[in-house]
C-alpha cells in the first residue's frame, strides 16, 4: 500500500475505510442506531459536484492540508 503523509499513516481503499468505520460504529452504537445511520447515509442529499466550488473557493491542496493538520491538534 502506498505511504501517505507520514503523520497520517497509509492510504486505505474506500472499501477498507468503509469496513473500519463500520467496525467502529458497531463497537460504539447499538445495532438499531447503526442501521438508522447507514440508511441516512445511503439517502444522501445535495449535489457535491455543484457545491464543492463554493465549499473550497480560494482553497489550495496546501491550505486544506494545513487546515486538516491544525484541526488534528
């Protein structure tokens, strides 16, 4: 697997990330809440392709990376 930024570990596939997140949810939430959350995620809303320009207006990869690092603590 390719190495990501050193402080972030490796880059997972979408499937690996989904499986890890699902395992965490199952550990910390009762089954009925996991099911409700998954149903909400599948529904989705909005159009990300249209919204991303306003969400990231004026941002660069570097600025987003720095923002993520500072949010991490």
